[in-house]
């Protein structure tokens, strides 16, 4: 099963949003990078078509990625009621 989750990068609190196999560890090999999130500067970049592709294929977002995607309006494009 594939999940959309955060992956740390760098020494500061900057995260990549990646599609990754559930059995992989947090810093393991990802399937695809679909965005990044910087909570300090409050910057978000999402590759919305890639996120929608993985969600349609059955990927499950973690709680934090779900909240970030919801703020960006990804679920309105998918017609989800979440």
C-alpha cells in the first residue's frame, strides 16, 4: 500500500511530501516527490496532478499531509467530502 507522507530533508524543519510504500521507513526510498512543506516560513508547494493520481490509485495520506492538502484545495478537485 502507498501512503503520502512527510519526509525530512536538511537540518532545518523542511519536509518533502512523498508517495512512499508503507513498509519503508520515514527516510527510505520514495516512489515520487509530490511537494514540499516548510512550517517555519509557512510555504507549501504541491504537485496537485501527481497527488490526485496517487489518491485515485488508492494512496492514503497521513493526517498532516491530509490537512496540508485540504488547505490547498486538493480534495475539492477530487470531489471528496473530507
